[in-house]
């Protein structure tokens, strides 16, 4: 992948190429950016630049990098057991899947990857088996005599055992060995790893960059591209899903509408609590990654309702599709008197689900709290 193929991020690209040309290449870097901002494709393009820009046979080198098959380009990413890999899952066992994923969804997120390898109902991680594999692969000499590059995608999914095993290697890597860690949430990376990396923050993509990419790469009409770019919130992955009418958001909307309608009716009506229990059971069966994505969707929906309620219409992009449910009618129930509490409760539920709490209990507890919060009056 070449820098010229990336969407936006010109400032980041200029920084990386200039520092590489001047020989100022940190041995450990952390690329931090929101989903769809291009951290992974930028890391791959940067690795290709390091490996091929001074290679005597640059054409062959670029071809190998394009196929993610260069012997000095290594990857680590979250994995778990699936139908093919029954035990001790490590990234090397998923390389064919990884190559097809990056080719088709270079701006894809963790949930897309888990769907791709059939583990969307599990929580993948970078474990100690992976760390041992990284140590072994980087102890070998460079195959082509230049740099060796290790890209660790979603580094926040590295557990403490793996992180501790890699500490010394990241601090004192072999000669011409470069680590590029990629993360969405810097705070989830342990400090001992963080302190050894030079951090580079990626801004979200501009609406103009996303619209132009949709027109150029997806043959989108300009008006459609502009509308989707506004809805995407700087996330090219989301823009692609919106363009292709991805079904997840429609399902999430149906779950959300049923949830808030039932929660609103439940106050003072004990019989409706059974409906909330059934709703919690339904969501709990969907798998943890889906539950987490749904709760993020809920946070976005509540924020959009708040913006609509306070007439910030230029920032409202959400368009509901559920019959009989309109954002403008729901918006008055979300205001300054309850939005902070709602966000706190949904975020707490996310936290506990990420840590393998009982989803049914967590979601039911959240639902019962929502019955009170939706009836909270705005303080004048």
C-alpha cells in the first residue's frame, strides 16, 4: 500500500516520510486514531516506504508489500479460536484471512475482523502465545538486509502477560527493527509499553476527504457522497457501510426503539418489566462484540437526540427508518437534566460487558435505570 492510496492525513504522511528520509526513525511508534481514520493503512504504507524506498529492486519489494507477503513485514492482531484454529491461536495462523481482510476492508474495525474470521461472538486478544511468536520472528536476521517491521494492530487488546513479555524487546529491539503499534484507545495500553513508544495522534478524516474517496473509489454520486460524509463523523469505515446500506444500524435502531419505548412505559407499570427482561435476553444472545457496538450506537443516538432538542440541526445526521418513531418526537426527552446520567450508565454497561460481566444482568440493570432517567425533568 502506497501513501498515495491513503485518504487524507497529508500532515501525518509528510511527517513520516520526512523523518524516514532524514534517518530519524523511532524504533517504537504508537499510531492512535479513531476507527476509520486510516491508522492501519498508514502503518502499512509507512512500513512499505521503509522497506522499499532504498531497496535495489524496489518493484519486487513493492509487489511483495502490496500482497502483505514481504518476509521482513510482520503482523500481530487480536485472534481467538474458530472452526479452523482449535487451540493456541496466533496471528500467523490467520495470515491468509488477514491479507484478504486488509485488501477488502483496509479501514475496517475490530468487529469487521472478528466477523471475517468467524469469532464475532468471542473477545479476541493478543496473548502470551502471540508475544512468544513475535520474539521468535524478530530474533531472526532481516531477510533482505534492511529493516524488519512489526505492526501490532489493536494493541490495546494485548493482555498484561503478552505486554510484559514484549517490554524488553520493544525497549531494546534488534538492529533495524521497527515496532508500529496501532490503537484506538491509548488509555487501555499499559504505561510500561506506552512509555517506550513515540505517540502519533491521527485526526478524524475531513468530510471533503471522505466524499472525494467515495466518488473516486466507490463511484458514488457527489450529492450522495457529501451526505454520507456528513453522517460518517470522520470514519471512512462507517461511510462505506452507509453507502452499502449495511444492515447492522437498522437492526440496532430496531433494538433501540423497542428499548426506549418499553423503558418509558415501565415506570409505574411492573408488568412491562417482563418485556425489558425479554429485551435484555435478546441482546445478551448476540455476542459481546455486537453488544458493545450496540451500546456505542445507543450513545450516538442519545447525543443526536440532545443536539436535535437544542436546535443544533446542522450537527444532526441521524435519520430513523422505524415506522412511527421520529427523532424530533424523541428528542425532547433527552436534555441537560439527564444526558450526563444516561451517558454514564451506558458507558458503565460497556465497561462491564468488556470485562466479561453477565450481559443479561448488565443490560437489565441499565434498562431499569433508563426507565427513571427518561422521565427526569429538565432543570429550568
